[in-house]
C-alpha cells in the first residue's frame, strides 16, 4: 500500500509535473493508494473556498479515507518525535510525524515531496514509494 502525502496530492490537483506526480501517475491499481484523514485535512484546508473544497472532496472520494491517528499511534508518533529530537532533528509539523509513523507502523510506503520525512527514512525505517 502507498500513502500519498498532501504535497503530492496538491501537485497532482494543480496539474504540476514532478517526479512524485509521475510516480503517482504510474500506480497501476488505485486500490493500493491510501488517503489518510489527516492528509485530506491538509489538502482541504489549503483550498481557496468551500466550492473548491467540495469539488476536491468529490474527486478524492473514490479513494476512500482511512483514519490515521489512534491513541496508540499518537504515543508512538510522540516517541518517534523525541527519538529524532534527541538526534538534533526537529520535525516541523505534527501531521508529518503522524503520517510517517502511520506508514511505519502499518508497513506502507510513502509518496511525498516534503523534506521533513527524510529523517524518518534514515532513522526510523520509513519506506518510500
């Protein structure tokens, strides 16, 4: 399964061509794509108005949405955050820490274009798509 980060979704929705959107376009079976509730929130909070948000919601509805944060995952994400902080690395957004930890804990790979995930790859075992 592949979790697609909001950074890639936003580029795809804007029809931008990046290496990550090319990887997204190469996915053969969209049933392998995981759209997390936190990712959906990030996408929708960046829209310009309610009409655009509703349109994007409709476009993404075919992917379904999974809940990414549970009490046990919150504890694990905080543990991962502290592990990185102890190495002198600070992840800027809590949402990225949750998404990365979700992927690690569920054995999913992550398709992203956000440098905050790179320490999670190096030190926590996050797999990239």
